[in-house]
C-alpha cells in the first residue's frame, strides 16, 4: 500500500523545512522541501520565469509520483500555498492525487508564525545552508515582505474541523516540539530508537 503524504504549508520562513526534517528523522518519511526543486532550476532560469515554473512543477510532480508508486513509507512535501489563488488549490490537489489514487494517506499541517519571528528565521543558519538563493538576505527579506503583502498565506479557517488537517503556531516552539505534535496528532509511525 502507498504510504503517507504529509503536506506542510505556510508562509516563507515559518519553519516548514526544519519541522519536516524533524518529522523525517522520527518517522522515516522522506523530506522533499520546496527548495529542493527551486534551487537547481535557478541555476538556469530566474525565479518566476515561465521556464522556471515549468521545470520546478515538473520536478515536484515526478518526485511525488515516483514516491507514491514506490515502497517508501511516504513523503513530506513543503509548499507556500497562496490560499486566495485558485490555481494553487488546483495544484495542491494534483500533487496529492498520486497518493490518494493509490489509497495512500494524505494529511496537511499549516504552520503560522508572526512576521517578526519569520524575519528572524529568514537569516537562520540552517535556512541559508539549505537554500542558496536565500543567501541574498536583502532580496529574501523583500521577497518575504512582498509575499505577505500580496498573497493570503493563511487558510483563515478554510479547513477547520477536518481530520486530515492541523494548524499550528510555531512562534514560540522549536521544530522538534512541533514535529512531535504533528506525529502524535496524526499517529504517524515512529522509527524504533537506535540501541547501542
């Protein structure tokens, strides 16, 4: 049976990747964070160009499809979802379809944090190490502020009451704490602890 797709969504620098890393380390699900597709493509085409969009989207779809068809335990995928853009909703539905059509489990975690905290995290060491494009900190800061101003990056109650959805504010929490909450809430299988 196809494994689990855990989709972690939220605005830039909210902690999607770091929470995903913590969940992956505890569950064995593989992490495919947003910039694993973005960074290689930016070597060839600028962010936001048509070629960039096609390549990033194609890479994401291929990885999701192959993991869904494999015997891997599942995938953690991170995504900045503009809830006020219907095309983002359609894209998310298309991304989850390979798991759903095979009987896999799909669950959603939406992370929130205040803008001040996200601006602080935006220049964090692990973020800059994993995401070379963010090392231009002035561009990255401006991009974060522009996205906040131009898009609805919070679901605003759209999924309240759903069993497959969890909303968490990460402002005062560590990634490890958030990951444990996610794993417990969705009863994700934990890896056996390594014994000496």
